């Protein structure tokens, strides 16, 4: 396991982007793609400002529920069914206190509504908005049905039980954010719909945690899917077959759970 020493916005958003640009790659951010059309060669990618960008290959790394509207009909098998597949929400509680409630950079809570607690690591002194912590709740179908204030009160009670210093802290500000389609629901039906990276169009390749990687909706699955998309592109352009590592080997417990 690798634990980054820098915030991801610096490590991935800054340093990784700079490293890619040094290789001669042009990186554009904030470009909303509205349509991908194979009507002409090369492929035309149309952004929200109406500008068409031409490409020999396209790697689509959007969520599973956005594929159907973005790509031409028939590009991805069963894309219309993917669009309507059930999703699992994730909720984030953004909390600002008048003092630190724990020195831990992150913590896992078991048997509670709150599951993960993250502390802003570089904020050792109180900022104008207070000391910031984020509480993450996965599969938050039940939590998101609660009134906002009731959910905050439940989580506050759990934090006060886990971290004694939280009992003396005053909640200065709070915000609850829920992504209703954060990840796909793991069902046998959805598993049968997960497509490979390679599509019916030689110029189109898919990436994302929802691709058929053998993993659930995890960062590992997303990384593997990116490697699969790169391999698909290289094979389509130059031929041959590139092997992609499937990630960590499954141990005995994982194999038993998968069989179940």
C-alpha cells in the first residue's frame, strides 16, 4: 500500500499533469464533451462550446450512466441498459469545528452511520472557517433519507463517542453533499452488463471502474481499466496483444466470498 505525502490535487492534478506535458502531451481541463461522432475520419469530439476536435482514437472515461448519451448507437453493447442500472449513493459531511477533535489524519468507524473520517492534514492551525473534517458514508441510501439536521446530530454523537475531544468542540459550519450515482450497485445483473475496454469501433476504448475488470467499483478497478484502454488502443493501432495485470492475487478469503 502506498500512502501519498502530498494532497492528491498536487500529486495528480499538478505533478502528474506536468510530467505528462513534458512528454509532449497537451492537457486541457474544463472541457465538457457533448458528443463523439464517427461520421468522418478522424473522429470528431464536440465540446460544449460547439468546437469540434479531431482524434484518431478516443478513450471514454465517463461514468457508466453517461455512455449512452455521449456515444453513437451501437458503440457499446447494451449501453442503454447500463444507463438505467441501479446506482449506490455516497454522502459526504463537511464539518468545521472551533478546535481539533483528533490528530489522526483519517480514521475508520465500525458499526456506525459514519464510516470514514478525514482530517485536513495541512491545517495545523485554525483557519477562518475552523478546523475541517470530512465524514464519508458509502451506500448511504438510508442516511440520505434522514433530515439534514438529524443526520448531522447522529454523526456528531458518533464522533463524540470515538473522539473525546469532540465533546468540547463547537460545530461552526456544516454541509452535506450526496452523489446519488457515485458508484454502481454490485448485482449479478450489472456484472453481466459490464463491457470490456475494446468496443465495436476500433477507434473507441472505454475506461472506468465499471469496465469488466474483475473488481468492484474501486480505485484499483479504475487503474486497471485505464491500462486495459491503453492496451486496446495500442493493439488497434499497431496490432499484437498486450497483457494487463489483473491486480492483486485473490487470497483464500476473497475466493470463498466470490464463490458465495
